[in-house]
């Protein structure tokens, strides 16, 4: 029941926050904070329970650490099946951690419809956690769509100037690509049913399904496009800068830290294990597009004048490394992709929090209208410098380790692509230093007299700083937790390719 409890806490918390918003502005905030904090404690407890590497791979296809399997719609082989392995455990911990941070970061920013805001925030988190835990493909799609609607409301109702355009664009991109995934899910299930006579949406049952090569490619593309849009991969990325720019601070944190990670999670969990031959065939094309995304995102980040838009384009670049590592599909590259996912969620989420704090104080997101902020805002500026160094891949921080491992893992697969991807790290130095120099350094020509970080704001940023340093200096607990899952998924893919060769 513990897995169901993680989702139920968020759903019930959202309903209570919406109800409490009728009488108070503060009660929804405290309810949301309690829900995310309890979930964080439970997920951390699960991590501590299952800490340490497993010496022997389990005999089952997937090394589940926790499971909940209920009958749901037996006529169509649909079950309410939640399961957690090392990969989903790490991402669930990240979800509750950033969810707590998002609640605290929006504590004073949101003053209208506070109850409904926290309802949407918590239900978005519930959808994200459901995506990471679903072991039934129908349930996975249900959670995938569930996180879309409340996230759209967060942008539409509490966003900035062009929020309507950004919300509609986000909804259309993710909804249409999600429908393609639904078609592919149905096609996969029917293919399996024709072979076995059993109708099932269970992930473990569908592994190893023999699919004709041409059909496998088309079915795989439905999954891939949905995950590539959410990642986002160039050229499916155009919704991201608009959504990030117009979203409220908490919305940007959830988008950058969690929703983008659902795309990467889907690629690891579904695309390679379910369609190993098709995934291997498209890998050179996808890796090329990943490198294009790394360079494109970095170049466009450097050219931006809107602070939030600059940060948004850094996500395109960083998640290009994630995509690059996943489609290399070897141990080092996959470990680097996971580390980049975690470090990007923390570091970029923190940058969006800082952008929101700067906009609240200065009334603008335009970089050219800032400058000279180090003198009136030394603590905020110091935090901005730290997370900018994280974005450029400073050694000792999690982003550096993730990108370093991705490049080491992809080099044997494609040397020229790896060399081009490494140039993206150099370009990251340019946009990160430009951000610091234009926003914080220089003379205080605007005569800023602004309040520095409050105790609450420091309380939000310090755990993010500590986490990013911890990932960079002592990543072994993360690798131990992910290690068995990674080896199991690699073995599933290898066995499927061998069976197809026979």
C-alpha cells in the first residue's frame, strides 16, 4: 500500500487545499507543504530501506523493489499495477523533493485562488509520480495525461503576459503526441494478444513481444515521439521556451525538474526494452539530433535577453546530453544520463526560483534592465553564481559528473558526435558567464535598493545547493540504487535482440 499512499497523499492533499482555499490563503500552503513533505519522508525511507547494491541479479525480468497489483478492468487485461525499482525510486524522491521546494518557492508569489493553485500543483505531482510507478501501460497513459491538465491550468491561470498562448501550445504538443503513444500502446497489446491469446497491458508481460520489423518501427515511433516532445528533443522543443517563460515559478520548477524527466524516463523504461531492434536502428539519427540539441540550446541560450527564456534553452542543451547517453545504451552513458537528469532537475529548478525572485524584486525578466545587483543582493547573487557554475558543468557538481560520464560512454559508440557534444560544454560556459556578468556584476546604475534573500528563501535554496554538491562529490548511492535496474534493462534488451536474431 505504500506506493498507493505516495499518490493518494498528493490527491487528497490537493482536494483539501482546494477546499481550504475558500476560507484562508495560508491553509492551502500548509496543506500542500505537509503533503509533499510526508511524501518526501516516505520516499527517503524507501531509499534507505533499499540502499546498497544488489550483488546478484534477480531472476525476474524487472527487479521491482516494491509492488502493488490490483484488479482494475479485467475484461481488457488492465490492472492497477504500481511498481518501483531503482530508477523509479530515485525519480520519485526527486519528485517529492522538488515538489516541496515548489510549494515553498511560491509561498508569497501566489495571492489569488491559492487553494486551486495548490490543488493543480499537487495533482500535477500525483500524475508525475504515477508515471514513474505505473507498471501497466494503460495506467501509465492515464497518469501521463493526468499531469497534463493541471500543469496547463498552472500556466493558464497564474502565468505571465502570454500565458494563454503558452498554455495552449503546451497542451496541444503534449496531448497530440500522447495520442500517438496511445495508438502504439493499443497496437503493441493487440500484437501480443494475437501471439499469446492473452489481452494484457502489463509491462513485464509485453517485454519480449515478437513484432515484425516494419511494425516494430512504427509502434516504437508512437512512444518515441511522445517522449521526445516531453524531453524535449529538437525539433519538438518549441513549446518549452514559451511554457517556461510564462509559467509561474512553481510551474517552471515542475516543468524543468520533473515533467521533462518523464520523457527521459519513458525512453529508458519503454523504448529500448520493448522495441530493442527498432531503437538500435534509429539510434544514429537520434544521437545526431541530440548533438544538434546540445549545440542549438546552448547557442540560443546565449542569445536570449529574457532571463527565464535563457534558462529554458539551457534545458534543451542539457537534456540533449540525456538523450545522447540513453541512445548510446551502455553502462557509463546510462549512468551519466541519470545523473544529468537529477542534477538538471535540481540546478535548473533553482535557477528558475532565482529568476522568479529577481522578477519579484526588480519587476522585470529582461537581462539588459538588470546589472549591478551584487551590491544590494549579495546572498541572492552568490546563489545565482553557484547555480550558473552548475549549469556550465563546474567540476565537483552533479552536472559535470553527468556530462562527463555521458561523453565517456558515447565516445566508443560515435567519436565525432561525442566531440561535437563536448563543444556544447564550452558553449555552456559562455551563456552561464554572460548571465552572471549581465545580471549581477557591473555598476549599480539603476540604484537598486532591494531586500536580499529572506530566511524562507534561503531555506529553499540551501538544500538545492547541498544536493548538487552531494551529487558531484559522492554519487555512489545513486549509482548503487540504479545499478541493478540498469543491468536488468540492458539484459532484457540483449536477450530480446538475441531472440530476434534466432
